[in-house]
C-alpha cells in the first residue's frame, strides 16, 4: 500500500470519527439542553445589554460555550436590521479575542484543565487528538474552515495552542473565516430582517439536522483540501 493510500485512509478515518460524534450529539436527548440554552441566549436580545451579551457570547464560544454567537446576532439584527453590520463587527471582535483565550488555554493551561473539557463533554479526547493531528498538514486552512463552517471552533483554537501553531496564523485565519461568516449573516439580516428569526424559531428541529449535514460537509472540505 502506498503512502498516499495510507494517508487517504487515515483522513477518511478522522472524518468518520468526528462526523459520527457530532451526529450522535445532534440527535441525542442533549438537544433539549441545547434548545434551552438557545432560548436563554435569545432572551438577551430583549434587554439593553444585547451588544455586550453578544460580545461575551462570541468570546466564550471560541473556547468552551456550545451555542454559536450567530443565534444572538440574528436576534439582535432582526430587531434593528440597520445595525446588522455593527452586530457582525461586535461578534467578530469577540470571537477572535476568544480564540486567543482558547489558544492560551491550550498553550499554558491544558495539562491542568483538559479533564474539565473531556469530563463535561465540551469535546472528546479523540476529537481533540484528531484535530491536533491535522495541524501537521495545513494549520491555516484547518483554522479557516473551522472558523467559517459549523465545525466546533473551540477545538481548533485550543489545539492550536497545544500544538504551538503560530499565533499570527490563528489570528489571520480567524479574522477571515469568522468575518466571512458573521458578515454573511449580517447581509442576510439586513435584507430579510425579522422573517429570518421567525423562520428559525419555526423550524428549529429541522435546522438541527441541517446543521449536522453542514457540519459533516465542513469535515469533508478539510478531508479533500487539507493535504
């Protein structure tokens, strides 16, 4: 068997493992917990602390919180569509700064805190090991893909610190990937406004399945483009 074939089999293996883990998570009873967290995050949109809450959510999501900041960004933008791009900017800044926290956790604290992440199922040890291994191939593309797609970004920011990836690579890939993602959301909200939020609320369960499909798609992008 050639080295290329071996590498292809290894790549398929990690894609399958990651996909299986997050598909199971998406269809498990934990989805009810996600729904409650989702509703709690949305509740901040009806307060005067919406923008600070959005910044904090984007910050912590990059290292440990399970709900993506897009949820609150959409809710805030639905109420004030003309401020959609401002909310995208707040989300981007919070997310990139949060990525630096994730990097710090991996670079300095990982030995002491890794059991916290694994025991609380923020992500699994096998997922972390798989992601860490991808940094030997193309760190920039791995971080960019995780930043733009539904792939859990926090795993990549922490693994970047553990693997001592260039912090400049992390920052640039995060700004590009997260910027494209959040400003795309802003554009949609600026154009369609409240109707987007109402549609999400009405089809939350279906969107969970779609999210999972997109998640697998993100893994496949890394499979075929990170060599």
